[in-house]
C-alpha cells in the first residue's frame, strides 16, 4: 500500500486513520479504526478531518499503538 501525502511540497506526518490501521496491522497486532480514534482522543492527539476521514500524526499513532499492545500483555 502506498502512503499518501496531503501536500506534495511539504513532508507531512499526517496519515488517515484507515491508512494507519492497515499499516499497524502489518505489525502482527491489528487495531480497529474505532479503537485507534478512541486512543487518539483519550491521549489528546489532534485529529483533523479531510472530507469524511480523520487524519492524525503517524508518529503519535505508532506510539499509542505500541503502548496499547504493551498494556494488553
């Protein structure tokens, strides 16, 4: 799956939530869209809506996913 950028001129850390869900599933620890959005809201990660899709910082979502996986062990 190719990662999309919102601006071709500025490197952006923003990724759509569905795109992040697909990328995180490759780690072997899948997470649902609703769980990832809930984790973002709970931890104060700013989400921006483009069209009908929420976008958030990929770095923040990866860290939230890491913490979520570790908490489930």
